[in-house]
């Protein structure tokens, strides 16, 4: 198993980075769709249950179920394979802990977006467009921590 992980390392890392890119694309775009959704309902005269509102819900569902959820699972799968590859992680350094904390927060943010999506479906979103715009900065901040942790390796 150890030999296999060492041989597969560059391939696993490539698959990890591809998965992470797809996951991040969704994490950046879904709250942006929520901004358009809520502002459509508040300012643009889009009524609940109209074709336009159903299209928002459909796009949000597809992004979550077809891209973000599978990409999150494969990011974790390949990421954990990298964790178990010998000599990849020095647990006495700070970076693996910083990255670990940031990816757990990113995963929490993913589930927060899923809860919010279900609230939109039930017509129970309580956040404004401005609040969704601010929420949109969360994955950016976490991404900065993760990339610096994994590349600078402080
Ligand atoms: C989901 C849980 C995750 C786990 C368990 C995980 C774990 C790892 C591990 C162990 C490595 C190998 C480091 C090395 O080879 O030196 C790695 C590489 C990498 N990870 Fe993650 N990661 C996760 C999520 C993420 C996320 C969300 C991002 C981006 C926002 C990310 C970006 C990267 C990048 C860019 C590399 C390649 C760095 C390099 O070697 O130059 N990872 N990851």
C-alpha cells in the first residue's frame, strides 16, 4: 500500500487539484446565484414559483448535486490519500493544522450553502443580497489560507 501511494503520488495530487478546482468553482458561484435569486425576488419583480424563480432553484440544485457534492467527496478522498502517503506531511509543522482547520471550515461552509438552498426551496431565505455578497468572501479567505499553507509550508 505504501509503495502504491508513493508511485501514485503525482497522479493522486493531480486528481486532488482537479477536484478542488471544481469544488471551489461551485463554492464561489452558488452564493452569487443566491444574490441574483434574492434580489430577483425583492427588486426585479420575480415572483415565487414563477418560471424564472424555478430556473434559479434548478440551477442551484444542479450546481450542488452534480458538481459541488461529487467534487467535495473526491477532494477529500484524494486529499486523504495524500495525507497517508509517506513523508508528505510533517505533523510538527504548523501548515497541516492550518490547512486542516481551513478545509473543515470550507466543508462547513459547503453544508451551510446546502441548508440555505433548501430554505430557498421552502421560501424561507432570511438573508439579503448584501449579506449573500459578504458570505461570498468566506471561501476566498479560506482558499488564501489553504494555498499558502500547502505551498509555503510554514
Ligand atoms: C478536502 C480536504 C483536503 C485534504 C485532506 C487535503 C490534503 C492535501 C495534502 C495532504 C496535500 C499534499 C501536500 C504535498 O504534497 O506537499 C494537498 C495538496 C494540495 N491541496 Fe489539498 N487537501 C484538501 C482540500 C484542499 C482544498 C479545499 C484546496 C484549495 C482550496 C486544496 C489545495 C491543494 C493544492 C493546490 C495542493 C498542491 C500543493 C503542491 O504540492 O504544490 N486542498 N492537499
